[in-house]
C-alpha cells in the first residue's frame, strides 16, 4: 500500500473511531481556546497545526467538536474575564497558549481540564507541581529550554565574531520572557558579551525600546518571543535592517518578516502535540495522569536576503544545518 493511501486509511479510521465515540456519548464536544495574543494565524502561528492535529485524530470542527476562541488582544486585564467566560460555558477542555493564558484559566476553574500549548516555566509560575505528575487540572506542553539563550548568542557570534553588545527586547509582564532574559544574561556572562535590557510592558514601549538599542549602539538585537512582541515583529525587523543591526528571535515568523535569523522550539510541533492531549482528555484521561512534555524539535531559520542587506556572510556550515533558508 502506498504511503498516501495508508495515511488516508489511517485518518479515515481515526475519524470513524472518534465519530463513533462521540455518537456513543451523545454530545458535541466543546473546546475553549484562550490566548493573551491577537487573532490571526500570524499572531498565533501554531494554531493551524493544532487544528490539523485534531483533524488527524478524527476531531472535526463543526462536526464532533466546536472551538470557542477567546483572544485578549494583548490587553492582559481581559484574560481573567475571558477565562471565566469559557468556564461559564462549561467547555470540555480549555487549550491555553503561552504562560499568562493558562494562569488565568487555572484561576477561573479547578475542574475543567486545561491543556497548555507552550507554557514558558510551568514549575516556576506554579502552573503545575511536577512535570512528571502535574497536580490538579492542568497539563500539556512547556516551551522551557534553558540552553536556548546560550545557543542564540553563539549563533550570533558565529555570524559576527566581534560581537560584544546585544540588546534584548523582552516583555516584563510575562514570566516566560523574564525567564529567557535571565538565562540570556547568564549565558552572556560566560561568553563575555554585554547585555542591554530593553524592557517592554505594552505597545507604547516598543518605539522607545528600539530607540534605546540604537542609542547604545548594540551589535545585534534579540527579541524574546511572546504575544506582545509577536505583533510588532515586522516593525522590529524593519528597524533592525534599516539600522544595520542583525535581529534574532525564537520564531520563524520574525525571519519571514525580515529578521536575520531565528532559533527556538518548533511551535507547530508543540501545538500539534497539544491536540493529542485534548484527544486523550476528551476520551476520559485525567490531566494528572498526563505528564507535561518539553520541546522535542528546534528549528533554525535564516534570511539570506536580510544578510545581504546587512553586508553579512552567513557561514556555509550554518546554512547547511538550517531548517529553512529565506532567499
């Protein structure tokens, strides 16, 4: 049997199995999706992978599941209200993106299962008591990978051997960027690199942060990815290129919008795996019995067009190991 035919048979069997399961229980399952970010797949890049993951497991939106989407649009004060709204709807499971959304969901309900798609530091923020056996009603995927900060600086130094000062834009209102910034400082001290903190808390801080990077004459710019900075990724990338400042982040969307490179967990893989948690929970599994998992795939994306505009030569061995090259 050809691979395509085999996959079609497999997906068909999965859809039949889930449809039969839903028919036996006599209900249309409802999934709540909560994020601090803005609507649109560009701002929530893992969402299509989550939908595809559900479909592969036989859960078809509009047929046997309904998804209630709630976006805070980076107004963090709205998260508690939106989480409470999903709790009042009594959805079967809440899928929460990032770190702030699952924290809000946890405060809103102690009974509805919550699946994290990409929490920054679930232990440090108190989302779960243990990765191996999370207590309560929360489980899912963690974005945390401490070695990322050092790897990003090392990649920048490969491109810019004389690298001595790196500016870092990070959202101080979000625990994950705070964690990454601290790890970046630790790694920089080992590499003898000076780190300039560009702390932001809202949209009004972006311009002043970029101006500060220029004033301090940073050799490169790292943007710690989160829902706030994700919205302004093109503005940041354009600013960096205009001022001949190599820009880096953890998501490939930044590179597609003009940043020099990105390195970080594959967000699509995390969201796809989150669909697997939802599948198990809808079939009766308890969050406490589903261990929290860490990233399994990391990706390096390089924009050669931006490199040319900056007058930089990317090492051939780096290009060879890149997961994607934008030309």
